[in-house]
C-alpha cells in the first residue's frame, strides 16, 4: 500500500523558513518523480515543484523560484521542501504526491504564514 506522510508544517512569520518532509513507503520511491502541491484556503490544488527520480532535475512554480528548494534522499525514501523567505500567500496545506495531478497524495501538512 502506498503511503505518503507529510510533516514539518507550522505557523511562521513572513520572511521565516520551514522544511517540509514526506516519508514514502509501499512503492519503489527511487524510481518515481515526486511532486509538491498545495491548496490555499478556498482554492484548488496548485503544483509547486517536482524532482526527477535521481534528484538531478527540479522545477518550480514561478512565485516560489529562488525561495523554495526541493530535494530527496532515496536511501531514506524521503522527499523534502525547504521553504525560505515565506510570504503570507504561501499559506496552504502542502501535499507530496507521486503524480502531477496529485491523485495519489498524503494527508498534507498545514503551513501558515502570518504576523
């Protein structure tokens, strides 16, 4: 059974940083491209970033480029999202997923950016 468990969300002030983690199990993690998506209050799912299977290629939403960094540790079956210079508009539930439409995703972790 595929399991994706996100953690690391919190309440943080604008300009702050957080590191999200996603522990994966039940599938060959090291062979999958992985995705972070988010859902802000009252809005639909939004793709944030993805990384290829060996971590050598990444892509980002324009609004997070230069502030967020996606990475992975295939030995630990774990995906990460380092978020720096956070803005209020980054407030959302963040999910890791195995596909770009996030049809298979975890339960999410809440990130709230507020002063």
